[in-house]
C-alpha cells in the first residue's frame, strides 16, 4: 500500500511489489569463462605496457624516487613479514581451536613470493597438526610471593622457636 499526500492509503500495483523468491541469475554461456580469462590476460599485458611507457617517460630524479620508494617498501615488508606470518598462524590456529608453538618455526617458510603471508600454506600447516596441541601448555606453579597454602612441609608459622627447630632439623644445638 502506498500513502498519498492526503494520507489516504491506496492499493499498490503489482509492479511496485518485490518478488518473494530469489531472482535467478542468468547462467553464463560456456565460452564466457574462457573469454573472461582472455580479457584478463589482455588487461595484464596492457597494464605492463602502460607501466613500461610511464617508466620510459620518467626523468632521472623521478626514476630515483620510484626506486627509493620500491626499496623502502621491500625493506619494510621484509622486516614485518615474519610478524605477519606469525599473526596469521596464530589467527588460523585460534579459529581451529588449537595452540601452535611458533617460537622455533622458520616463519619465512610461510611467506609467498610477494613477501606476504601465504594463507594457504599456513592453513595446510595448521590442519596437518605438526607442533600443534589442543591443550594450553601447563606452566609451573610459582611460589615466589604472596600467601600460599600447602607446600612442601615447611614451617607453618614464623614463631622463632619453630624456625630454630626447622633450621637445625629438630636437634638441640
């Protein structure tokens, strides 16, 4: 129903209503996938040609600046890539509900050719289960500070007489 300017409802026409079912997308013809790949290849070739043309038109200063930027990107990526790979491993392990010990891993193994983390290789590693545990590592109980119950049969109080007995092993000096 639609409401007109005078606030009186008018029945909606069938053209205004939305179909209840999902609209069926027309299926692609058989040769469409091949044609798409052909256009992608043409696009890549044209992009490379354009980049070569741009580089040929650059002055020496512009070329030096572009080279410095590329070197900076490569250096930054090489420094941060292991950290990114470790973060990706931990994220995929968390999704899988496991714990991965990454301290002794060669994280460069998990990088792709472009220097970024290879998510497929990381997923295979996490799924394979080497160095993966489902339980969190058990850490030793720290007894350094604070009040602790139980223990190894030490003195229960700070009474000087009991301390002397404990130190001497119960022998009279």
